[in-house]
């Protein structure tokens, strides 16, 4: 069913048919598999890379200007490469690891390699938000660099790191759709082979629904966990308490004004009765 000869509303209705969705179950599983594995690899290497950048920066715990410049330049080079180019470049690496340059596992290498530099920069920017006063106070108490990282930098920036990881996972989801063009399978492969090449636009619409749901679910989960952490630290609870207190005071003032007006009316009525 193509939009070239079928009304848009008919294509949308057909995209919700059981026939279309029955052919997407396997593709959904492949997309989730690529997303989860690539996100875990990105989390480990991106977190380590961001921590190394933070401690080696000129104002870091262990300044190393030369190493910081080299590592930062390498990350910037990898970030400047388009995702499609990254997939092509990582073909020899995937072939060396898995023995083939196509398939779900092979494209996970390219997806992770493309998103690790982005998340490393996100981690670095989050860790640099910690005030120098806290670090100096920890040093004055005799804390080592490892203790400062594990007990101050990471715990203090955990909500920000989670939000950044959420953004990075959404980037992974978008890249899994692109990797479908290179034999990775998943939703992207279905969207290209059936939705684009065979003009089955109802299948293309169904793939769009799935990708939107994945992105929205990821964003909701990341925001929910981050907000829960902030509430436990009484950073959001204070704001909520202020809002509730303001509402209570507003209601009290409104009720007091109503009672005052009633008393004024009573006094006026009594004066008129006396006269």
C-alpha cells in the first residue's frame, strides 16, 4: 500500500493491522538487542573516557596537558565522523572479531564506537560541574584521587550522568535504524527494504511508531530515575514543599478575605437596622 496511489488515512489504518505487526516482532527483538548491548558498551567505555578526560584536564586531579590534548583530539575526530562513515570504517574490525562484516553483532561494534565519544564528552561536562571547593575539602581530609572520583564526583553528578546517558541511548536507537541499511536487521532494515524499496508505506509507518515509542520510553525512564534520585537528596522535595506551602497560604488568604467580607456585610446590615 503506497502513498502514491492510496490516501494517507487508509495507509495509517493499514499500519495498525495484525498482518503488518506480525512481521515486525523479530525486528523489534533485534533492535532491542542492539540497543541494550551497544548502550552497555557505550556506558562502560564512555564513562571511563569521560573520567580520564576530567582528571587529566589542566584543572583536574592529575593534570596531563599532552595526554589530554591527544585524547581530546581523538575523541573530536571520532565525533566528527558521520554515523554512516563510522559503520563503513568499522567493517574490518567487525570482520576481525566476528568473522563477518554484516549482521546484528557486527553492527553493534560500529554503533558503540560512534556513540562512545559523544557520551565521554557528556560525562566530562557533567563531572566538571562539581565545584573546586568540594574537591579541595576532600583533599584536605586526606582523600585520594580514587576516593574523590568514587565518593564525590560520580555520586554528586549521578542525576546529570543519567540524563546524559538517556540522550546517548536515544542516539543509539537512531543509529540502529541506520545500521539496518548495512545488514544489521532490526526496524531500520524493515523500514528500508519494505517501506522504502517496495513502497509498502504502511510498514514504514509501523516502524516509525515503534521507534517513537522506544525513544519516548527511554526518555521517560531516564527522567524518572533522575528525578527520584534528586527527590531522595531533597533537591526536588524542597521545591515541591515550597509550591505546596504557597498553595496552602494562598488558600488561607482567600478564605480569610471571604470571612472579612462577610463580617463587613454583617456590620453594614446591623447599622442599617439601627437606623
